[in-house]
C-alpha cells in the first residue's frame, strides 16, 4: 500500500473540488493511504505570504518531497505511474497562490508540472489526486486508464 501526503496552504473552499477530492480519496483507499494536509495560509503582502507559507511547508515536511511547479518536468500518466511504483512513500507539495520561496524550490527532491497551463492550488490538489489514482490503477492493472 502506498502512503502519500499532499501538503498545500489554505483550505479547499470550492464545493465541487472538495467533492472531487473526497471521491478520489475514497476510490484510492484500497491502493493508497492518502492524506491531504492543509497548511496555514500566509497573510499580508505577497512576499510575506510566500515567506510564511514556505516556512510552514518546511516545518511540516519530513524528508524528501516532490514540488508541483510550473517549471517542473512534465511526464505522461504512464511515466508518473512508473515513478510512483518505485517507492511506497511520497510527499507532494503544492504552493499557495503566490508560489514558494527559493528554499522550498531548492529543498525539493524533484519538481513536476501538471501542465503548461496554470491552475489554482485548489484545482491542482484535485488534478494531482486524480493522477495518483490513475497511477495506482495502472500499477495494479485496472482498466481506469484506458
């Protein structure tokens, strides 16, 4: 069973996204134990928000983590599944509305991008969770991907 933690600042406010998150958490539960960890959201001007949220991320992360970032490597679902298959434990970080500081960028063991498009951090949670579900179904030979 895979153990996956997804860290991001702020709460999921959009009802349809929360419903999607709940759906993927439920259907993933036979393959993976996934925790969505909502960190404290920064307050104030942009640089202060980035600093506060980045400190919050680094204070909560334990060990290696993968950062979702616009300049990260892009992979298809099969490549993502191959990556997931390599280890049983993962930590993913999704930055807040303004992103993260250089310390978080440089601390990440890997940076991946979901797309060349930019998504809200709430929607990124849902997209990442769907791709994790897709990956574990690929690994276990289920038909979801096809």
